[in-house]
C-alpha cells in the first residue's frame, strides 16, 4: 500500500534535528513520496537541497500568500524557471484572507497569485494552492485565470465552493486534522474519491494540535477518507496515489522502491 503526501513543509526548522528519522517513519507506513513546498526564496533553496539528499522528497517551489511583494514574486518566478526540470509543482501559492485583511493588500496578493497561475500554464506544472478563509474567492480566481492543473490543500471553505472546483477539474487534499474538524468531515462527504489526495501539512494540521505533525500521519487521513466513503483503506490508498500521479505527471515511483536515503484558522500553513 503506497501513500503520497502532497503538501508538507519538510524544510521547516522543527525537522532540522531529526528529518531522516521522520522520513524513515513515513516510509515505514507506506509513504512513497512527499511533495515539499516552500514559503519564500530562502526556503525554496532549502527545499531543493533536501530533495537532492532525500529522493522521497519532491520539490515544489512557491511563495506563501502573506508575502505581498511583487519583486519577491518575480525572484521566485525566476528561480522556478531555472529549476523547472526538477520540480513537481508550483507552491505554496494562493490567497489568504485570514491574515491579509486590507483591500489594497489583497489586490497585491491577487497580482502575485496571477503570476504563478500564468507560470503554471507556461511550464505545465500543477499549482499547490493555499486558500485559507478565501475558498470561494480562490476557486473563482483560478477559474477566471484559466488554471487547469490545481490542488487545493486543506480547503476550509464550504462544500458548494469546493464543488465549483470539482467542476473545473481540481483536486482537494485531506490533512490529518480531519479527525477533529467538522468542516473537513462535511467537505469530505461531498467530494468524490477520484478528486481526493492526502496531505499532512507537516508540521501543522495533525490529529493532535499540540503535537508536531509528520508525513506518516497521512495514514490517518487515508483512514478517515475510507471511513467517510465506506471503502477499504487499501482502495483509498490506491485511488489517491493514482490521483497524485495523474496531477503530478507520474512523479512518484512504485511502492517499495523509494526510501528517505536514496491550516484551518491560524494553524494552517
């Protein structure tokens, strides 16, 4: 049984002391790939470095939506272009109306996001999208901009907004915090299995909000999806892995051949 974690922050300093052990624990439960996103340019270089050391990590470069700087966005665009052959996607990018409140700041945020949507189309790389407290706005903006290959991570919007994304062909990933979130449980009941993926959003959005989250906990996401859909865990693992391969252009190797050596509210990343 192979599992794919499609959104994690493995360059986070909380993993600096024991990253190898964390990746080994993930591989032990069947995790065969971890899409590792960046938040800024410094973080992006760290993601690339770690992906070079640990093949289980799949690099995905982007700019967190609270970075309201068009010049910084251009620097990230340049970096993504220069490493396009190594990347599985562009992210984390998107809209955040939880942190960004002012209209003028949201306008800059949308301009930055539009740059990455255009880059996604240019390079044919999927978008790994943040949409905290902006679910419907984000789906509508993606559709207006013509985005095609999209993952909406830890979506905290209404099911009706999510279904607009489903109509557009977008995917949604479920974090382990689903076990303690009524919103995500309700969302899960509405979303079809063939559009679902698994994520950890490590080191946050774990089953225990007080503990560091790890990629191994995508197994908890898988179990939650299986329970909600009334299907075996193995079937959820198979379908979500196929979905991940489809969205990320078959970036993930078969189970057993990869190894670590070779946020609703304020917590979401």
